[in-house]
C-alpha cells in the first residue's frame, strides 16, 4: 500500500539531510503541515534544535493579503518557528528527494482565535467557553474556514490535501496541563459538554423546535449525577438519548450534523475550485457523526460523496475503517492512520501486521504519524516494515 509520512516544515528546513532521510523510509508521499495548531514538538535529529514551540495556531506560509484584507477572523502568520514560506521551502526539498507532497491543513482548532475573539468559540450549557474550539455554526467562522481550507490546501507544488478538524470541536482537547479527567464523562457526557450555546447555535436549536434555555437546563440536570459520580454517561448515542430524551437528542444532532456536513461540502468545493485537475482531497474523519475533535465526526456515505476519501485513526485497532469500506465507493481512498512513535502510544514494531489488518478491513493507503517526532529506533522499524511490504 502507498504510505505517507506526516512532517512539519521545521523537521526539514535547516537540515540538509532530512528530506533524503524521509524518502529512505520507503514512503512515496509526505503530508506536510501548511496550517497547524499550537504545539511543542521534539526534533530528535535536527542539527540546530531539539524542541520547537509553535505558540499558536498559524499558517506556515505567507497568507494572501488581498484575500484577508479587512476580514475577521483571518489566519495568523507563524512566528520564528516557521518563518517566511516555511511550507514552500520544505516542500521543495521533499519533492527534490522524490516524494509526492500533500498539504496538511488543521481548520476548526485555534486557541489564539478563541482567546482574542471569544465570541467565536463554542460555549457550553454552563456558559464556559472553549477557546480552542471555533463554533462552526457561525457564518463568519464558516467563511473563514472555507477560505482557509482553499488557501492552505492548494500550495504551489502540492498534489493533494488532508483537511483535519473540519467539523465540531468540543470539550476533549489535548491541552497543556489538562485536568479534566477527574470525572469519567463517557461518550454521552462528552457530547452534552460539547453542545454549543452561542447565539447562532441557540437560534439553530430553535429551528429544530427546541427552546435553547430549556435545552441548556436539561443538559445541566442530566449531567448532575455524572458530576457526583452516581451515574455513568456511557452507552454511545443511546446514552445521549437517555440523558436528554430521544426527541431532544435527535434535534440537537440534526442541527449539528447539518452544520458539519454543509461546512465540509463548502470547504471541499472551495479547495477544488482553487486546485488543478487531479488534486486529491481527503478528510481526517471519524465514522460517528456526533463525535468531536481532530478526526471530524462524519456520515460515511456523505463524506465519500464529497471528498476523494478519508484518513481514519487506526492506532490500537482498525475497526473505524469498516463503516467507510461498507460504502463500497470505487476509487475512494481509505487511509489508515497509524502512530509509529512508541512514546506517543504507537507501535512501530507491529507496523507490518497492523497495516495488513487495516488492508483486510478496507484500507487502501497508510498514514504514518509522525516522522519528525519518532526516534531512530522507531523509524528503523518503519523502514523494515515498509521494505517487507
């Protein structure tokens, strides 16, 4: 199977041997970050640094000033961790090493946007804002995300793109010094804590026949036993229906699913309009539409009618591939995303077996997370597995 390795520009720029090193792993493609959230990342082999701190979500190229003039929100330019056209510089080096380069674009995930413009954030039933989670129901935010997708995806030399976080973000977030794990919220509790009550979402619930104030009160009441530890909030969607009532739960989901689906349609259409013929568009996706996060919750049939395929989290098991494979859409890319960094919970030494299992469940390609973060030992196992394949 074709394999692609995730790469940051700072993994490559300033290291003359980095591109050839990635190519020697046996991958045919790299998925190179063009717009990315804040992070602190190791660079174990770089000759100039060992830790890169990306202080906020930013584009890793010079944004088009004419496109964004006078607009709010607008993308932030990177600081000294990715100066100038960092994406373009890294892409050129990787292409010269014989690798096909695709963009990696993180969309509805920006803590700086939420801090500086709080009204853009998801706000829960208690009135708490989630600055990392832009509300995708707000018209200005939707326009921003759609244009950002087109600009960041279609960089010079890119052959395709992978759009991450193109859907709802909620409570769950890999946040610095996170202290939210003290109560086991479960799948259903996560959903309730991720429902947004900004003005646009309140109006949206009204369009579904719900009173937003009553809904917020229902959410708070439903969660009270969970906070006391007296009742678990698991059970998947059935658990949500139990907590909110079936009709209310389904009305909230109808609103949120519609906002996610139509945003995905608009963003992919904008990318295609800006891209050359043959440009591949994939979404990082979870086959359960009410799930939130980097792998956006989607309806498998719908997303495969919109995009060329999906990138699916498969570390620890490839079962999430099945709902996409069951659609039987000829030519769709089903890329199994496998973490190959042992220190991040990956299993590089079982990559060959994991890839084989993913293929059995319908995977057509592999994604390897993440070349720049992995140790030499991890990457030696990757090289061996891909060579054996």
